[in-house]
C-alpha cells in the first residue's frame, strides 16, 4: 500500500498557538477579569442613553436602579454646569487684559476655588457610576434589559469597546502561546522581515527595470501615435472622396425602403387577419377549458369534503382509541405496581420456603438416620433374641435328653410298674 501524501505545512503555523483553551487558573482569572471589565464598560457606555430616556426605562429597571440613575444624572448635570461655567470664564479671561481690568485679577481666585470643587464632584460621579454597576451586576435580569433597551452608543464608546475586545484577543493569544512558541514566533517574524527586505530590494530592481521599459514603451507609443496621425489624415481624405458614393447609396436605400414599406403593409394586414382567427380560436378554447375547470372544481370540492369527513372520523376514532389506550395504560401501570409488589412478596416467600426446605431436609435426614439406627438396633435385638432362644432351646433339649437317659436306666433295673410311670411321664 502506498503511503498517503503528507499535507504541506501551513506557512503561518508558527503564528498560531498550539493550545486552543486556557489550562491554568491564573490565565483563566486574567481572562475573567478582562471579560468583566468589558461588560462593565459596555454598561457604563449605555448610561448616557438611559439618563436621556429614563422615562421609558424607569418601569423596566426597578426602583433602586432608577433612583441611582436619577442621582447619577443630577451629579453629571451639576458637573457639566461647573465645567461649562469654568470654560466660559477662562475664555473671557483669555480675551481680557489683566493690567487694564483689575477686577479680573480679583475674579481669578473664585475660578480656582471652582476648579478645586471639580475633583469632589468627579469623585461623586465615579462613586455613583460604581453604585449603578454594583446594582446592575447584582441584578443580571435588569442588566440584560438595560442592554437590550439602551440602543444608543456613541462612536467613541464603541471604539473603546472594540479596542478592549481586540486587546482581549491579543491577550488570549498571548496567554495561549508558550515560551517555545513565542521564541519560534519571534524567529519566524525575523525571517519574514529578512525575506521582506530581500523582496523589497527585488521589487526596487524590478521597478527600476519597469521605469526603463516604460520609457522605451513611451518612445514606441509616440512613434505609433505619429503613424496613427498620418493614417487619420489619409482616412480623412478617403472620407471626402467617399461622401459622393454615400449620397448615391443613400438614395438607393431610400427607394428600397419605400418598396419594403409597401410590402410590409400588405404582410401586416395578412398577419392581422390571422391574429383575429387565432383570437376567436383562443376564446373558444378558453370557454371549453372553463367548463372543464368548473367540473374539476366540483369534483375537487366533493373530494375535499369527503377527505375532511374521513379526517374528522379518523380524529374521533383516534381520540377514542387514545382514551382507551390511556385507560389501559393506567390499568397496566397499576397491575405493574401490583406485580412488583407481588414479586417482592414472592421473593420473601421464596427465601422463607428455601429456609423451610433446608430445615425439612435436615429433619428428614436426621429422621432417616434415626430410623436406620432403630432398624440396626431392632435387627441386633432380634438377632440377640434369636441367639438367646436358640441357646434356651438347646439347653432345654440337653436337659430333656439327660432326663430320658435316667428314665431308661431305671426301667432296666425295675419292673413294669415303673415302666408305666415312665410311659406316663412321656405322655
């Protein structure tokens, strides 16, 4: 497999930071402070519009903000009055001569006193501006309404905001740029500068060459202009000679035009007759198409009414089906809840049944062991009894045999009487 061709490196890659997001807390804080500053500047630039249209915005911003705006407007008006008064007085003082008018020198300290009062007024205006910003920042909804309702921003304020936004972009790019990237960027700019100087030298050489070629071109153009002037003179002479032929040609053309005009009139009359015939045909076709259109409109109306009836019927049936579905769904949910409860109970009963079955198995096993033990004992007892009975039977047989032996011996010694007794004893 052939390797895919590598993409050429971008010539502006050293100028683009490798990171796209801020990673450290310090940089994020710096950007947040600058964003907050831009937001505050935007709000401050809109104060002039709000103070001039406070009647329209008083019900939107709230009582506290409206009160602060009114106080700020009063302070600004007082400050502007002082400044305008001082400017007028300074213009008057500049236009008068102090040596000729001594009272102007006495008036000078009062102006200095008024100038000294400007700084407290300016400080009060700053404090009122901060107070309005504090109220707007604590009430984001009023700040948004403040920005949406206040539409008038001066060109200088807009230029300041644009400059701050541009500064934010520069700062953001600077914070994203690492020291290595900054060094590479400086090296890249240095290389670009050197290349620019070389290109400037080449451009100057080319401009000099172009100037020389322009001079030669101008000389050639001048020669060509001389040739053109000669050709124009020759053409003027040719035009003088051709005027007579043009007059003759014009007369012949007028004659031909008259003949063509008469022929065109006959052709126009013929075309008008054909146009009348085509208009009558057109009206007939329009009437036929109108009748067909009326029939189609009736058919369309009938189909539309049927479609509306079907749609209404479909809506009714679907509504009933929806209600039935909702009822079945509620029943299903109830049964599902009951099933979950029964499953919980079943799980508890299964556990109890497993415990009972284990206990039964242990009891049955123990009972089986007891029965087997009892069976062994019964077998042992029967065996012992059988052995004992056999022993008793054998002992009885031995005793009987002994008695019989003794009786036979007595019969042999005695007589018949004793034999009879022995026979009775046998019986």
